[in-house]
C-alpha cells in the first residue's frame, strides 16, 4: 500500500504521528469533561487609551487541568471547534463575561467598561447563537453597547452575505463587533467596507513590526489605521509589549492599546484592582 502511494507515504504511519493522535484524543476527552468539572475560568485584560483610561477588557479563557496543568487556548480552542465542544464552552464564556459585567456595574470605575468576548466561527454560525446573545442581554444588567463580540477573518470567508446578515441582526440588539487579528488572515481590506464592524484590532504580528525592522509590515499597519479611521471604526492595537511600539502606534494615529506593556490578563478581582489603581476617574 505504502509503495502505491509513493515513498513519502510512510510518514503517515510513523510512531510520532500515532503519539500525536493519542495526545489529541486525550486532550479531547479532558476537554469534554472540563466544563462540568469547573476547570475553566475567564481572565480579563485591560484596554487603555492614550490618557491611560481603561475603556474595556478582553475576556480570555483559561483552562487549568489537574494533570495536564495550564493548557493554552491556542492549543484547545481549535480542537474544541473541530469537535463541536466550542458550542457549550463558547456559550459558557459569553454568560460568564456578561455576569462579570453585571457585577462590575456597582463600581464607578468599572461600570462603563466594554467587555470584549471572543466568538469562534462555528459558534457564530450556530442557529442558537443570536438567541443566546439576546438571552444574556435580558438576564444580565448592563448596556448592550458594552458587549463587544470579537470575530476573526476566517469566519467571514465562510459566507460573506450570511455573516453580514447575522451581524446586523445582533447589532440591532445594540451589541457591537470587533474584527480580531486583522491583517493575519486571507481576507481582503475591502471586507472592512462590507462588514458592519465597529472596531478593528491590529494583530500583535503587525504591532511587532513597529520595532522589528520590517518597514513593509509597518506600511500595512498605517494602511489599516487609515482605513479604520476613514470608515469610522474604533482602533485598538493588541500585543503591545514595548514603549517603542506604543510610541510608533501613537504617532501613526492609533489611540487604544492592549498588551503586556500595560497589563497582562488576570482574574476578575485582580483586574478590577489593577483598574482601580491605574485608571483615572472618568
Ligand atoms: P486573541 O483573541 O487575539 O487574544 C489575544 C492574545 O494575546 C491572548 O492570548 C493574550 O493573552 C495575548 N496577549 C495579550 N497581550 C499580549 C502581549 O503583550 N504579548 C503577547 N505575546 N501576547 C499578548 P491567549 O489568552 O493565549 O489566547 C489566544 C487566542 O485564543 C485568542 O487570541 C483567541 O483567538 C483564543 N481565545 C481565547 N479565549 C477565547 C474564548 O473565550 N473563546 C474563543 N472562541 N477563543 C478564545
Ligand atoms: Mg480576541
Ligand atoms: Mg487578537
Ligand atoms: Mg490571536
């Protein structure tokens, strides 16, 4: 059989591959039990303006497994999408984030925060998704404008018209959309004009180009900033790690930032404390 497929085909059956499949399967089983076992937690990373005011936070999923330890979303989110587990995990994330936003309504420095929630493509196209958003808005007390759903380009590639129509239905509820990781996918800049996004997030890959001596990438950053400003979309740079990156972004017309330079994602109480200490009132 291997011969028929050519001499390279044996790579398909090497032991390393089997180990990989086994590992993946173990992760899949662990993931299936994680939600019920209470192993998930949301962390929140502040988003700041030039003046240092914290205007929002991004909710980021954390998974602590008793044996596997901390598993990065970069490892398990894609798997959860493939297996469909993201449906229930994503719903849980949305509810947790909304519940947190409601809890923060009693804190003067936190009550106006925008809560950004990552939504996977599969979750977004689920028939129940719009109803789930609606349900969260009626169950939890905060302004719908405070909820920002982060979508990536991969989702739009599936079906542009369907994506627009779903986004519009959700926007009618008052909820807003952010285009995450912009510039890293395969979509064209023209999508930005066709999709009703309220915000564009400049991916950390491009933020790094600020100081990495890749002037051609920096030109793209400036183009993204220009287009977002022209279309009246909010701009935020993510993964800002150095003062040099921050200065360059600022000079180029960016005005909102998220990154380790300011604050790392942390549990709700810690983030609340950080905001209380670092953000000027109003
Ligand atoms: P993302 O949505 O682009 O989130 C930004 C990622 O950059 C986060 O990684 C964050 O911790 C990290 N980050 C923030 N500031 C810096 C910085 O200054 N330097 C560096 N190197 N990294 C920084 P994280 O939390 O590991 O999440 C990775 C990705 O997993 C996210 O990328 C998002 O695509 C996905 N993800 C996380 N939570 C969720 C979730 O609840 N639902 C879904 N569908 N996806 C999620
Ligand atoms: Mg995101
Ligand atoms: Mg991103
Ligand atoms: Mg990313």
